[in-house]
């Protein structure tokens, strides 16, 4: 997430470094998936008006994790004031294949604890802590959190989802598990600061005869709890946090960052949310009057607009901060299943000329001109090699313009795409067509 206090400093550093590179005659490539030769044929500019942002994947980022750690589904990424990269992943044992992935913590008799008579299956591997902090070189510098670390005054989300670092470098985490109806806030060392909402607040339905447990009921008008918050957006100047609420509820909710008090909320087109409306089957030519969901992201631009991802609706809706509707834009609107609009962040120039949109269903990232909201190009493709994606889930930009992405499901990783400058769109990669894999230049 770009924060105003970082933009000028980061932009100056990036410009200085890249001007030196250009003065030395460097020519950069757009990558091996298509268009790379064209990118290499001309000097890259540092002026956003001279083309679109160009990137190269860093195949050595991040460095290996310690302790034979693995990352599970990696469902959040953000950048702090130090340009450190934070991710959150799911580290519960049920996120891994016990016998083939986490043999260190899986016993021969899986119903009994590991002991001398019931040894672990293997020397590798085990889940890492769910909150991981990396420096710019890809070193893991801190980690914490997870089920079992609670201090009694909060509940770790059943399925943590989304991580956001605010202007004080505090850490906000949502959750999209069955009972998750709250958000937790920590300092950068993992010390608990606040829980907003009550875990299990949506368990108000009829009791199941089979399980004996109450069912779940949506309440997109609740003033004190939520419905599986996917992500948190931050407006530091106004001291407000925007909850993408979410996987169960169908709204944007705005709270006070200090007290957690609800200040306002809205649904699609700025209307009150309606949990009872049957949206029917998805029709790309008839956008639904309510968020189809999940409401998967909400980011605030420097000029005070709120960009909301309605993932299942293949759309981004733009609002003023008070919830007044501005406009709607569809992307890859024929996409079914999980939808195309997973997460966004803004380019690092002060005007935030571009939006980067992660599309986990189509396995690529769109570069969108913010003034027109039109896709100018895209990059990536489905796969497991560096620069490819398997369900690219979250995206963040540092002060130097580098992009960081995370992948869920079997992707389970963090990737870095190094910003190289601006160049024309390669032939054949216009619009939603992808440039392919942005492999590093050999120049």
C-alpha cells in the first residue's frame, strides 16, 4: 500500500538509481513471455508519461526460510514505512498434506503426539509462523502470530485473511473462516493492541440437528461486528480503516482506527446492503445491484477515492470516502468461478497514474490507467516458475515502485517484480493481453 509519507522519498531514490543505470547505457527487457525484445530495444524512461511501468521478476526473492518452514496459502501482503514486506499465510496443520509436506510435525500415529515411541515421520518440514516480515533483500527479519499465541484478550482468526500495515507500522489482520467476524490489530512486534468485532457474532442462525451448533446469518447492517473481513484499507490522515466485509457480509465498513467504533458503511453503488436479495446466476452484461462478493479489497487513493473489488462480480467500483458512488469498471467480465478482481494497489508516483490489479482466476496482473480505468497491458501466466502465478491473491507496491504478490492454494509463495522504468506497451500485449513472464534481462 502506498502511503503519502513514503512517496517522495521512495520516488527520489528510485529515480536516482535508475537514472544512473540509464546513463551507463543500460537497456532493460520486459521478460521472456512476450515483448521482451521490444522492451530491450529502447532506453527505459523514468517519466510516467513516456509509457507504462515495466518490471522484471526477481527469481531469488525471498531467501530461504529458516527451520524447514513452509508457507501455506499466502493471502495477504503489504509494505511498511521501512519498505519491509509483510505477508500473512495460513499455518494450521490442516493447510498442508501431513504425510508429504510437514513430516517434522506429523507423528507415525497421527492421533497421538510425537514422542520417542511415536516419532515424527521425517526431518522436513513444518509450517512457519503466519506473519512474516522480510527486508528488501528478502531476508526474514521477524515472524509471529497464529492460533495458540493468543493472550486471552483476543481470538486469532480461524482463517486469517489479508494483512495491512498502517502509518504507525501497526499490523491489521482480517479473517474469512466460518466464525470470523472480527479484525485484530498488533504492533510490529506482534503485541496485541485491539480486536474490533466479536468472534462468532454471525453464529445466530437456527441450531443444526446434525452438529448441535447455530448456523450463520449475514448482517451487513451490524454496527459492532462483521462477516469474514477480506482486507483492511487505511486512511491515515482521517484515522479511518476501511474493512472489505467481506466473504459473508456484502459491504464496505469504515471504523475509527483508535477506538474501533463503526462510522459508516455502504453496499454496491453506495446503496444500503441487502442480505436477503437473491442475486441469481452471474450475468456479465447485467451487473448485480448488490455486491456479489466476496468484497475482497478496498483501497484509498491519494486523491481521496475508494476503490472496491467485488471479486465475484468481475468489477471495481469507485466511491468517495462518504460512500457516494462514482463509477464502475468490469475486467475480464466473462470470468466465472472465483472472479477476476482480487486485489489492487497503486503505482508509486505521487499522482498514482496506474492501478495494478491481481486476477487470481486468470493468473495475471493488469496494469490499468487510473484516469480512464482502462487496462493498458498485463503480465504473468499460469504456472509455478518465477514470474508465473498460481492464484495470485494479493498485491502491494513499495516506495521504489517494486511490486510484491502472494499466491493462495498450491501457489503458497511471495514474489517480487522489480520496477525498471517506463516504456511503450509491447506489440500484441495491449489491453488484457499479457506480456507473459517478465523474466530478467540478460543485458
